[in-house]
């Protein structure tokens, strides 16, 4: 697979994963979801997922406003805005 094809596959997979976020399924109108690594491999057109593939897909998802979290065996997709109101740990909290 050429570098251009790989890049196009990553963009297309990120577009599909981002679109799923807004689709109703699993009893919810929209929102965070998990997806099997096998499904991500298929979306990318790959037999295996390598670290570079996950990194590039994660970056593409961030560019679309979503966070892709690798959970070893499956991935979680969340809106990047979900993290805005989280508590902030400072130096004192880490002591």
C-alpha cells in the first residue's frame, strides 16, 4: 500500500468513526462508544494494526474533535469536549 493510499484510508476511517458518534445505536441517540480492534482493522483495510496506524488514526480523530482511546482489544471514541470540565490536578494534588 502506498503512503498516499494509507493516508486516504486513515482519513476515511476517521470520517466513518466520527460519523458513528452522532448515529443512534445501542439504545442511545448519540455519544461515546466502543469499537472492536477487528472493526478498526477492517475500516483501515489492514490485516494487522501497528503502533503507527493507531497513532495516525488517533491524530486524525483529534483533528475531527474526537479522542480515540486504545483499550487493548477494543477502542473507545469520545468527544474531545467531554474532557473540558474535568477537574484539574495541580502540583499540590500530585504531592
